[in-house]
């Protein structure tokens, strides 16, 4: 993958972490760290779900191999 995707993902995680921390009024490093862990976990679940759905569609013959949503 291109380094651009890693940079965009890191910026997305940072912005979401800061926005949620500000919204929930988290102030200590530990609280902000746990918000970041939750953001990364949520993004991993979303990406895993999309990739899983694509594989399921390939398995059932709805999509071709290499299909990506």
C-alpha cells in the first residue's frame, strides 16, 4: 500500500481522538490514550467488516474475486 494511506489513516485517528476527547471532556493522557485505543478498534472492526462482506459476496458468487467495496 501507498504511504499516503497510512498518513491519511493516522490523521483520521488523531482527529477523531481529539474530537471525541474534547467532546467527552477527557483531559489526562491516560484518558486520551484509551479514547485512541477505542477509535483504532472501531476502525479495525469497520474495515474488517467491509473486507469480510466482500469475501462473503465472492464466496456466494455475487462478486468476482478481487472485489472490494
